[in-house]
């Protein structure tokens, strides 16, 4: 039961962090492109890889802490459903170049940063 409470708390912190960061990015970058979701998802990919690498490296996080951080915080911080909604909205309104940039960018940059985070986490 305690593990579930920690996962819920981490999830609440992750969703509040996502809301805050996406809002901040949106305020500075404007509303013409879903920059907030883009930034949250690529930062989330890097942090996921970093935590994963730390947990397999010398720090050796416990399985419970790994689940709390990766499932609780990171699961709530990143947002595939918002990414899919915003991308579909661009596609439906004929914004093909922004759609391709959003989908391709988040996938390519996300995978790249996940890999870099994992490598850094293992190296530390």
C-alpha cells in the first residue's frame, strides 16, 4: 500500500511539473506549434533514460524507487495522449509540415535523448 501511495504522489508531482513546464514554454514560444508538449516529451525521454541508466549503474536504485520514478513521475510527466491529439489536430487542419515536424521531431529527438540519458546514467 505504501508503494502505491508513493507512485500516486510521484504521479501528482509529474503531472504538475508537466503542466507548469508546458505552460511556461507555451507562454514564451507561442501557440502556433505545440512546443510545450514537444519540450516536455523530449526532456521526459532524456530523464527517463537517465533514471534508467542510474538504476542499472553504480547507484543501483531499488526496484521500488525505479517504479516510483519511472511509472509514477515520468509516466505522468510525459504525455503521449496530448502529443497524439495535437498532432491529429494539425493533420485534420491541413498543417502537414508542422505535423511532420512534431511527429518526426518528438520521435527522433525523444529516442536520441532517451539513449543519451541512458548512456549518461550508466556512466555516472
